[in-house]
C-alpha cells in the first residue's frame, strides 16, 4: 500500500440514518445532508468514532478490496476523493493515526 500517514474518523456530532441500506448523514455545523451509496456506507461504517485513533485510506481500501473487484489504485483514488468530500461536508475529520506494528501494517496479524 502507500504508507499514508493521514488518518480519518467520523466527525463529532454527525447524525446518521440508514435508508434502504444506504446512509444519510447530517453535519452538525450547517445541517447539510450528505448521502452515501452502498460503498460509501461501508466506508462510513469503517470510520472510527471521533474520540478514537483514525484509520488511513489504505486501511479502508484493504477492507473494500475484500468486497469489491476493482484495481487497488482505482479504489484508493475513489476512497481518497470520498474522504475529501466527507471532510468538506463536515461529516469526517482528519485524526491522529493508530500506531501499528510492522506485522499489522503488512496484514500478517489477525
């Protein structure tokens, strides 16, 4: 993977509702709604809560690659774009990264 050090969590105070398997989020600052398709919903579900260590886009891509048959570079580009849009909408936040051992980073544990 790319070894990115930027991590993300859900933003504080975001309201979320599931409608037909997809999530609609409402940002607390301006009450704008942000709809997610099924893939975006999976990304949302993988984001830790605001008071937790964040996850990298690479971590999200690794989880998505288990479900979807897409090139890793395409998946990373789309996840990165989604995270940027989520941050802009106020529903996700940059966060401190969890510390992982080298084995965890390579996926050798668990």
